[in-house]
C-alpha cells in the first residue's frame, strides 16, 4: 500500500481519490453481482461481475509502474534533446553555467523545475554535489557520469579534455536511449499480440462457470 501511494505521488495523483475510485467501482460491481444473482438466479452473472471487479482493480492499480516508466523515458528523451543544445552552446563559447541556464527556456515543466533547482544549488554550492543530485533524478548511472563530466568542464570549457569525455558519454547515452526505445516498442507489440489470448482465456473461464451452473441446475432438476 505504501509503495502504491509513493507511485501515485510521483505521478502527481491524489492517493485518496485513486483509492476512492477503486472502492466505488468495486462496490458497484459487487452490488450488481448480488442483484443479478438474486433476481436471475444465475451464478454466471455473479461470477462475471466479480471477475470484472478483480480485473478492473488489477489493471487500475498496476498502471502506475507503467506510467512512471513512461514518464522516466520521456524525461530521458527530453534530457537528450536539451543537452544536445548544451553541447552546441559550449562549442560556441558559452560557459557551463550560462549554457545550463539557457536550457531552462527550452525545457518541459518538470525539467525546467529541475534545471532551475540545479542553477540555484550551483549558486550556493560550488562542488560536484548539485550536478550529482540533478543526475540522480533520471535513475540512470550514465546520466550521473555525464553530469560529473560537465562539472569537470567548468574551468576549461570548450578546450577541456572533459568536453571530449562528455561527448563520448553523451553519444553512448544516445545509443542506449535508442535501444531502450526499441525494447519498449517490442514489449508493446508483444503485449498487443497477447491481448486476444488473455481475452479468450477470460471468456473460457466465464463460459466454464456458466456450463457448470447449467449442469448443476439440470442435475438438481432430475
């Protein structure tokens, strides 16, 4: 439960609202299950409604991990674009500090906030820590390595050997990001291909319950 709440908060969702949606949906489906069983006397309808409640809860409460993964991927893609600009700024004589400040105007709301915080941290702390702190937000070691190489460029700028190091890491990061994109695309295609099988399995379960119910009524009638 605690992990679920943490995931909701990361996505900017209200945990109380999310759990309330689940509770109301479950109550509606359970009520529908009870009423259909009372009036129709068919266990298949009861089982179908309860199965729908279970499937809804499963899909609704497991979507957060996927949403966080998508958000992280979007942030990584945005990072790649922004620091591609940063490389251009450095080659055109900008300092590390001014180059980072220029990125704020191109960033999405999330990264604009993170970059603004980075600049503020740099103003108060001249060590490598603000750069490491910023890099950790992306949950990728290679991003932290890139930010450390940027910190090492501060004194020498475009003539620094660390600029070459940064560009090598950045190119490697771009390759890894593309591989990540391909894996995500293949995973999505695999999920889509399995969807009919999952639907068919659910249908078989419901039909089996229905057949058992009918057989029970026939036997009782005999």
